[in-house]
């Protein structure tokens, strides 16, 4: 699976599912640790992925957003 396929699959999800996917990615990064990008192409791919939220004010502080999502999910 390449980054283009992942991005296309992510973009095809409804907004709520995109939020859940982003939360799961944050969980996996916390669980497995963030690894350094493999090279310049990995950095460019990551920048394109993160650019999905560039205009979202609620994503300005990603840590706070993830914490709020977890609180909301845990209180269900």
C-alpha cells in the first residue's frame, strides 16, 4: 500500500470517519513511537497528508483535538 492509496481512501471517508482515522493514527503513533521519515519523499508525503487540515480551526492544536475526541468517545 502506498501513500497515494491511503490518502485516496482517507479522502473518500465521511468527515466523522476521517476524525476516527486520525484519532487511530495518533493512538498508533503514541503506542509505537513516532519514527523519523525515511527521506525527503516521506517528508513531502507527510506534508500532503497534514495539508488536509490546513484550513480547519479545530485542528490548530492537534493534541488538544485528540484529547477532546478521546474524552468524547470514552464518555459514550
